[in-house]
């Protein structure tokens, strides 16, 4: 069969495009089995069936097309859009991930010079931006599990590739989360293994900086992970309480307001140690962080996370006080001012939170009383028991802690 040309479609191919729009996976599967159907055929705009399926947000259809050999990097669209760009525009993180996993290039730009991540950001699909910016294929890591050149041994023992890849793909960069990922795998939680992984992270970082289209975001991420792995190794070597000790240090809040000073200083130091001083991203980070007094917003980890994942509008979603994972919903039942993923995260934090919990509770109650008073004055109403209770409930919903779940120092 001839190479696909724009708009040159057999009648069955035309039917395939219609079936994709309708979302009929079974019928699409049947059509893809027909002789006169090319999986990478192009409609009049240069769109492939995969691009259509991605744009319409149809995950099962994308999967089917990829199984039939759809070219994820086809670039015949009239404005240079790729399947990954359409996935990002659709706002579907699963499809975006599927395209990346199928080998989609992230650096390709459309006719106005925008990458898939930039296009997704432009239309406000920040979750897709996060997925794209944080993607690092297993294949890219596996390169280091094979001896290169004159090496007798690979830089990364193959058994470490899986656990290390899990750390790299973590959705939260919070150091506590990364240490927990190290801790859960006995192969990784070992000094020699960590040193090897660290070296590989630094090599990838260097590659990201030195490649033609420099990827500073990924370089910074790799460097940061390398620093965390290094810290894990030093705690394993020097401390009796090992990684639990490191987690405690990272979570421990200061007396006055519970702010985790060790963590803040550690993250700042990691950023400062980024080995390529000319990197624009480094300079931006330092400019944002340096003037902030320790204990004030923004925290170094929130600035770093925002730079790496492209996430904005942090206040919209709630992040676990312990591990920084998004979508935490469990509130401390006493102060109601901090949130966690689950009981495990809450338990881990309690040794330090218990010192400020009472204080926070009082603060919240004071604020609630004040806002109730304000409302009373405003409406000139008598404040009977029922009304007061209603108002309290209302205020506790309004009083959402900030993303860092820190406590105003007053
Ligand atoms: Zn958590
Ligand atoms: Zn509490």
C-alpha cells in the first residue's frame, strides 16, 4: 500500500474516522483488520486516526490504534500538531501518559513553536503538563543497565532500574515522599545501590543540560532526586534510626509554629548545588527563593514543584502535609488545620504536629468566633444556638489551610 497522503482516504478509512468520532471500539477494531485501511492514514488536515482519538479523549480507542501500530510521532498535521499535543489539549492525563509511554517526543514544536506541554498549559490543562514534564521513559533509564563502550559492568544494575524508575516517576517531589519510595524497596535502600543510582541521575542531568534542546526542567528534577538519594545514603551510613530518622528530620517542625526548618534548608541547599550555574531555571529558582525568610511562603519545595511540574493555582487542590501528594482529604480531627492522604501519613506527622495542634485549634476557634461576630453585627441578628452552630460549620469549610499546611506564626 502506498504511503499515506493528506485526504487520500479509502471509503473504509473514511468510515474509520467516523467510527472513532462515535467511539465504537469494536467496529474500529473490525475496520482496522480490513485490507484497505492504513492505521496511519491522513484526513484532509493531516490528522491520523490516533490524533482524532486523542483529541476526542477516547482512551480505549487510542489503545487499540497503538496496538495496531499507529505512529505516535506522525507529524503531517497542517499546523504541526502531534498526537501528544492533541492528548494534552483533551485534558486527559491517561491518554497523555499513553502517548508518552508509546514513545511520543516531547520536544517537537508546532507551527508556532509550541511544545505539547506549552500548548496544554496554554489551554489550562495543568495536569497534562505535569504528566509531560515529569515523564521519563523506562527505556531511557534502561540504557544505563547495559554496559556501554569499554565498560565491563553497567552503571546501573538491572534490578535497580524498576525501583529507581518508580522514584523518578513520583508525582510528588516532596523529599519525604521520595524517601518513603526508597524505604519501601530493600534493593534500593542500601548505600551502594543508592550511590550507583545517584551517579546515573547525575549523568542524566548532565545529558539533559548538554543536549541540543536543553531540558533544564528534567535536569533539575534528576539533580534533586540525586540529592535526596545522597541524603538517604548518608543517613543509612551514619544514623542508627536510618531512613526513619531522615523522615523524622524532614518532618520535624520548629517550636514556634511547626515549620519544618530542616526540610526547607535541605531543599534550598539541593537547588543551590545544581552544578550548571548558567541554567536559566536555576537562576529563576534562586531569585524566587533567596528573598524569602525561612518559615514564610513560598516554601522552596513549592517553588521547585511549580517550576518542574508547571503546576499553578496551588491553592485549588489540597496537598498532604506529610508527603505532598495531591488530593489529600483527611483532616486532623482536633485542629482541622492540616490534611493528610491517610492515617499512615497522619501517624508519621503526629510526633511533631502534636506540639502545635492545640495552638492551631485555638487559633481556628478564635478566627471562627471572630467571623461569627462579624456576621452577627452585619445582619443584626440574635445569635441563638442553632445559628451559631451553622456558622461554625460554615467557617470551618472556609478555613482551608494553604498548600503547605503551615501555621501562621503569630
Ligand atoms: Zn501523604
Ligand atoms: Zn491537629
